[in-house]
C-alpha cells in the first residue's frame, strides 16, 4: 500500500506541470530589440515588458510585435 501511495504521488508531481498553460509576453531589451517570450512570474533579468497583455500562443504574441512602436528591431 505504501508503494502505491508513493507511486501515485510521484505520477501526480511529474504530470502536473504538463497541464500548466504557457502564456507569452512582449519584452524589450536595453538596446531596443523586442521579442515574444514565455511569461515569467518574476519578470526577466535585463528585459522590460512592453505590454501588460499576455497571449495564449507564441504566434499571436509574435503577430502583436508588429504593433509595438517602442521597438527598434524584432528578434523572432
């Protein structure tokens, strides 16, 4: 019984991150290059968010980069 409980807990821990949905944000580096990146809960070192909006797919975020006026170049 103990082995069963341990194996069920192990399976739950390893599978749970797969259910987490990734979101994407638009960021700018110190030079002015912009990119779509996976949203980080604590921000990004050396990068600044250029929009408060998040996107459900990288393609949507990449498309939205075209409307960002604060960027000099785009990293895709």
